[in-house]
């Protein structure tokens, strides 16, 4: 697995360090001898690598392990609170911030609501203010930050750190990555919002041992993060996972993408909220929704649905059936081991999950359908912010 | 790229031989010195490897190359006619056979028609008879065959060489691989029919330098072979690529899979043929089809459509629109660099290709749609048989 170092090869040195760290991460704690066996590196090489990693603060000695005959070995673990990363999920109505350390321990989770349609300038200001205020309060050293991950609901050019388009934020051609790099003074990684959730599920969630899986996020839009053969799949030009534009009704509602009858126009929170609001405005009686004088919110709709409101349940259920069509087609096409449904879907999953799995059973081929796990994310609305924070951390482990 | 041999390591030896052969395949001809530079192996190691490969008949010396100062170097090429592979495409109505050599030169192409619904026993008999008759006629030595690839329209268990289900052949749970291995006495590789076409496009076709692409075969069913990151993608349990069950009409025709309104029920040759036959039986006037006393065939329909037959054109066009929906969704979801439409589609592609690409433009996101090539296969009905023959050949090159 690791490669024996010959000469002063910086690449190999970093590669071997990452392998050692990742083994310790996976096993929680290992002795130098165990590391030597697992990596195939000599005890001398392992000693040298772990010495560097202890000196640099990535590892620490945590007392003695079990003896296998002879002296009890000193065990090594990842050092909590030694290095950090910050992740931001930039949504339509709020910004989420997560700070984690290299053990993936979550140190800070914040959310800041804002009005719809925030400008890039405003987001940069909020990120700067919130980050520096937080690290001061929490007494986290700025220089210990490995980097910042940004979760964006859109299509990105990751080489230039540029947002090509984020329709739900009304942003296009924005150089957000380089702007935030200046402000936060650390490496910045921009990533699609659904892919951030997939990273989260792969690093600390249900999919840590799964090679091929798809994370579907239901939000203002519907997108997917796809892992294939243990790694992120982005496609030819970085836009893979735009599953929200499955045509579920050939002559249906006009979608923002220019097509008609897309999944998003029936199953995204934005369209479901609009449909219910319009029905109520036009006189539909929906007594389980508190008929406030203000505007309906998504939370109000979910609450009303849990109380049995007929209109809300109907709209959520139709969305779930169409989402089931997309899940079935992904199962047929990609034959994944797991599909994780996340973000806003988790808020009403108990109401529609049976209907969705029934739909999948009816609509997907039996063979791949009987070999896939369909899961609801355990991270609720936080998966993308968590995944964004994990991006710089994964780099330490060579991922 | 290659690995320096230390000790008597059979794996490394074979790995290095494959690397050398693949470099020569890609460059057509190379000198030993060029091989040494490209592989990073010492001239001595390169000399040893090429000596073995010449002795075993994979390479031969083809005269002198250009001098770069000093003696003109001796050039090495793959040796034509030295080793062979055979591929069979087992279709609903015919068996295709291809024999090729390691230079991918096609030596034999045969097809044998049979009546619909052939048994496995019959197929094994035909394969045995046809293969041995052919190698006798063509004077090909049996012992020079590297193996046999079998293209099957179904879901396979490649580890056991077993066909799990091939609905259009009405086969399930058949141990075809091991049976044919006994009969032909060579290694057997079974592979999905659409994946065979994808292998063909990747090895000798339009996709030889493309990392991420999808080959769609329109036949009795509609399936896809997916390449991701330069390699075959099969999914968690080997059934990826079943794209024929996209729901294009929520309450449409019942499909063999149990779902309703699947793409296959509108755009596969079988359903299109059935629809046209039934319309004509029920009195629809379709004057450009020769109203023979016998049963309509697919070829008759394609001919009639080229002559402008209204019914045939209408059915082919509707199939193409729905196929366009599937292509659009694959573009959105997988963001491939190319999509190749093949097999029966190639017979009527000129009639519908404009409509299909127009549909894709309307229905896919502009960003990935503007970055994909939509192609018609150049191999017509032969792509799966060709791809099947390439499977044992690819192994020589470490693929």
C-alpha cells in the first residue's frame, strides 16, 4: 500500500504520510509495529514517518496497547483539536457554517438566515465576519486551519474555483473561490452542494464502506452527488448529478432549465411550496395550515402535513412518487449499492418513505432494486456544510 | 508506468509485458530505446521483455526507423495473425461471429439467422459447429486462440459466467459460459450486449480516447454500456446500464419489467414492429409498406420509412423523441463526453437523428449538452460481436 521511500522524494513522503494517517483513522488506534505490517514499510521508515506526524501535531501517543508477547506497544491516534477545517453551505435562505477537526469531530455548527436572493458581496461579508468572530470566541488558531470548503447549489469550474451558474441563487460566472481565499487566507475548495452531502455520507455517514452510491438532495432544486468506485464522480465537464430534470410529465410545467415537466417542478421544496401557496390563494381550503397573514413557509407545510393536512400531504406524496421514478431510473442505470435521500427530504421522510419505496419497487428492475439500500440521511439539513468541511480534512488522508 | 522487475515476480513480468504491448499498440511501432524512455524500464529490462514477446509471437521486427543520431533503430510492431480471439453476439433472431487477431484486424465475420426464441442447447451447437468449420476453412490454429467473448442481451454474473436473465431470449439462470468453455476449449468471457458495443467503440471505434461515455443499443430491448474514468462500469451487482426502463409515460403500456410506459415500449424495435403490425391488422392504410401475405419484418419497416411511409415514420419519430429524453437525462446525470447510438438505431438514424438532437437540446441542461458528442455507431449491427471478440484481446494489453 505505502511505497518505500528512495531518496528525498517529497511526493512519496507525503503519500506515505497520508497512507499512515488514513490507516490510523480507519483503525482508530495502531502501534508502530501494526503500521509496519499494514503498510509494508520497514519499522525504521514507519518510525520516521510517525515521528514527523507527531512533531507536526497530527498524531499523539495514547498509552499502551495489548502485548502480543514482549513489551506492550505504544499506541498512536489522530490528535483531536490539532488541525481544523471550515465548511460553508450557501443556500437560498441561509448560510450554514461547520468547523471540524481532523478526527472529524464537529466543533462548531452555526446557521444564519437571510432573505432570499443574497448577493455574492453579502455572502463574502457574512462568511468573513462569522468565521473570525467564531474562531475568536472558540479560541481556535487561524494558522491551524487546513482550508475551507464551500458548498454551492450549482455548476462549478473547480479548476478556477469559479461558479458557472447557481440558478437558485441567481448567480452566474462568479469568482467566489478566489474572493473568499483572500478574505479567509487559507486554501478554498468549492464543491457542488449535493456532492458535499455525498462526501459527508462517505466520510462520516452511512456510505463509508460503499463504492458506488448516490446522494439525492431535495431542496429548492434537486441534485445528486455520485460516488463511483470509491471516488467522487463529476463527469466530463464537472456537472454530473443534475438529476432534477428527469421528465416526469412530457407536457408538464415549464422548468427553469427550459424543458417541461421536470422532476424539480413537482418534487422540489420551492415548487411544492409555490403550488400549495397558489392553491390556497385561489380559495382551496386547507384547514391544518395555520392561515397566517404572512407568507407560507416550507416548515409550515411540513408541520401541516404531519397534522394530516390533505393538500400538503397530497403534494408531498406526488413529489415522492416522482422522486421514486428518478430513484428507480438511477437504480436501473447505475446499479448503486445505496441511495441516500437528504436535506429537506429528511424533514418529511416519515410521511412519504413507504410510498417512495413502493414506487421504486414497481418501477425499477427487480434485480438491481433488490440489491440497493434506500436510506434517509442522518444529517438533516447539515450534510452539505459538514461535507464541505470534510474536503480539506480528506486531503490530509490523501483523498 | 511499468514497474522494475525485482526477483522472479510473475505478476510484475506480465504487467510489464502488457504495458510494453499496449504502448506499441498505441504508437503502432516503437524502437527498444523509445520503449525504454516511455516505460522508465532499463534498456536491459526492455530488451528482455521484447525478446520474450518476439519469441512468443506477439511482436516482430519491422525494419529500421528514423535515426536520432547513431545507428537506425530496429522497430517493433504487433505481429498480425499471430493470436486470435472469437466473439459471438447472441441475438433474438441471429448469431453473429467475429474472429480478430491481436492487431484488431477482423479476419472473419459471419451471421446465422435462426427463428425467434432459440434454446441454449441450439446456440451451443451452432457455436461449436460454426467455429470449428470456420477455423478449418480459414486455416486458423485452434491453439492460437486467446479466448472467446460472448455478447448476451441480459443481466449476467460474470464471476460464475452465468446468465441471470436474458428476457428477450427467454433465458434465465443459464450456465452458458462453462458449457461453451467445454465445447470450444478456451477461456470464455460473457458480457452484456450493450457493454460489448461500448468495448468495441472504446477499443477500435469513436471513443478510443474518451474517459466517460455511454453506448446505447436499440434492439428488441434498449440497453447501455457505460465507461467511466477509462474503464467499464458495471455497478454494485453488475447490472448497470439498463436505461430502457425510463418512464416516458406514467400510465403507458405495460412493460415486461412490470412497470408502465417504459422507453422500451415505445422505442425498441420489437415494440415499434408490434405497434405497426397491429395498426395495419386493424385496418390502418400504410401504402409504402409492401403488404405481403407474410409477417412484417423490421427491415420492411425501415425500408418503408425511407420511402416516406407515414405510419412507419411516425412511430420511428416518436421512438426517437423518447430516446432523446433518455439521452438528455444521461447527459444531465452522467455528463459524459460522448453518447453513441448503435445497433438497429443505425439503420434508421438518418431519418430521426435531427429530431433526436433537437429533443436533447430542448430537454437537457445547456451546459453539459453543449459539451457532449452524440454519435451514431459506425459498426451497425456488428458492434457487440466485435466488442465480444475484443475482450480476450484487451486482456493481452492488461485491460
